[in-house]
C-alpha cells in the first residue's frame, strides 16, 4: 500500500502549524526548518560514544579517540539507501554532531516486526518507538503506542492516545522541546502534551539546556527520513 508522503502529512495534519509545507520531494525541509539528513549521506552525523556525563569525564584526547572508533563502527551499520537512513540492527545510536537547545523536529520513521527504537532529545532517552502489537513488549506498555517519554518516572511516561501506523509503514513525529517540556505529535495526533522530560542520567537534576539529537535502536532493523529541525 502506498502511504502518504511527508509533505502530504504536513499539509493534512499540521495545517495550523506556523510553516509552509514542503514540496512532494522527500528530504526537502518545510520553510523555516533545516534538514538534518540530506538524503544522500550521513554528513552532520556521528557515532555514539557515551552518555553526556560520561563524555564530560573524558579528556579531549580520550574523547577524540573514542569518537573516531564510534564513527568507524557507525559506518558499518548505518547507511543511506534511496534517500533513506537504514540501520542493520547492530551497533549503537546515530548522533548529530551539533547540539541543540529549544527546537522543533520532524522525523519519519519505519520499523519492522519486533522493532524497538526511539529519539533522544538533547542526549536524553527517549521518545519511544516500538512494535505496538508485539506481545513481549506489552509488559512495558507498548500496546499504548509510540511517542512515550518512556524513561520518565515522576511525570507521565505513556502517550495519551495510540496513533501508530501498522508495522512496515512510515510514521511521522513532530516533536517540540522547550526547556524541559516536550510535546509529541504522531501522524497528526497529539500523544504527549507539554510533559516534563526527566534526567535519566541524574534524577536530581533537570535536563541539560543543550545536547544532540539521536536516532536510537535496540538491535532491530530501522529506517529514517525527512529529519528536519527548527531552533527556537
């Protein structure tokens, strides 16, 4: 079945949003947004080294060495095929080289059966992605839908509604992060509404003011495209 393009979803689901829709070509950002993925290669991205607190403990030399190894590993498992970022199910996260503060983000994602993934915001896990029909994940709340701030403990962690398309079809996230508040729309429906994101690395602190955006995985084949950001 042919699914709607990103541009069509933008025009239909986010008609009231403060930007113009992109044209029908994939990986072309809406007005006011910047493409984090150029549709051709992984420019602007790097391999995952460690959590933000762990990276802060490294010397400049240690970090450079670790990053070089992470980038080599990244190139083995993340690739670009026909305008899509594909992950082979092995390796670690794909991380933006640039850090972001407050932002709005679009990202299209697609998983296969048993898929388990997510989007890290400022280096914090995560806006959850998973196969919501896979019974083994039900103990974690997968049947409630993708889009959850799954690592929250004090604040809401599950989506308000389930808005996932069937496994194997493309889905579109719109994510807004301002301060420590996160709003998530999935396929045009608000699933998380201005919820506080917690610092999983240190529960006594709030989230950091800046950090990278990451495409996370749990050992499953994944696909991403149309990754657009607007800094606020």
